[in-house]
């Protein structure tokens, strides 16, 4: 929320901290591509960059500057409408990239995810695709499932075109610890089965709010088997019963949103 921070102000601050490794300027509405272009010179050791909701940054500047910061391990580009497939190609060229968040970037398509997966998929540990709209489908998810075998955090909240079988394939690598699929209507028994069978020793957080096709019995089996699960979020899941939510053996589990009946809209 540094709304009054300008390119000149950012440049002056960064010039005093050339060894800076983490920079977060979310909602910097006055920052532009000219300010972004100074980062490789001023803070060449940058490893974490958060540009969420910096609406003054265009795809051209992101494509040009991000590859010139080869030390970046984590990048957040949430809520920047100009982020598209070409930006994902540029981000995919970062040799150290491990974490990427592109929430509400609705210009992204399956092709962009495929390009990212082909270059960085084998080492990507965190990917957030929340509310990326109807252009992200099972086809893109299939490519992610093929290449992304080290994902620990995956979030695709309110991505309406993702199906149960494709999501289950992504989970069968057995690495996901934090999974958020709130508002994904396709989530069902296949996802629950993949979690219970493949992620039983690693899953810690699960959000399946408004996933009303998730069978009650499948969830109960998941809760019994995933011994490390500590937080379950089920807002809007009126199909779930007390038997599945409370009849498991996981005494350390905290359940949020029990028996709420809120419409998805």
C-alpha cells in the first residue's frame, strides 16, 4: 500500500541497500516500467520480489526486466492484468525460480502454463493460480502434472474449468503439503483418493470450500489417512456430515466452516 512511492523514491531507497535480497512493493500504483528497469543495477542479489497489484507495470517491462534478475527464487505478480503467457515465458527463464504467484491474472492460458512447466516445472515448489479465469483448463493442468513433481503448495481457487481427474494426476506425485481448491466445482472423489493415497504423509492444509461434489465418504477416508493434516476448510460444503468430519482418528485437526450454507456467488 505504498501508494505515494514513485520510481525516483524507490531508486533512492534501493541505492542505499545494494545487497537487498527481498523487495515487496504491493499496490505501488505510481511505480512504472522505468522504475522496474533499475532493479538489476541497484539490487542485483534480489531473490524475492513482490509486485502484487502494481497496475502501472506492463507486460513489456516485465518481460524485459525479470530475466535480468537471475537470482530470483520467488516472484509475486498477483492482480496485474497485463501478465500473460509471454510474461510466464520470461519468468520461466529464471534459473533459480522456485515460487510463483499469479493470482487474478486472467490473460494467462494453458500455453503459458505449459511453457513455464517445460522450463521450471521440475523444481517449482509453489504455484498460485487463484481466479485465473476460464482460460486455464485441464489441458494446462495436464502439462503441470507431467513436469511439476516437487510442488509443495498449489492453489487454484475459483478456477472453474479444472476437473477432478486432472487435479488428481497433479497430486499423485505425493509432494503437496498445502492445497487450496476453494470454489473449484469439479473437485470430487478422485482428488480425495489421490490425497489419501499419495499425500497421506505430507498434507498439512486443505481448503475445499464450496466443493459440493466432494463425497462425504471420500473425505472421511482422507481425514483418517492424512495423519499430518492440521487444518481443513469446508465453508459451503453442506453435503458433509458429522460422521466424516468428526469420526476420524486425527486428534490434531482443526476444521473451519462446518455446516455453513453460503452460495458460491
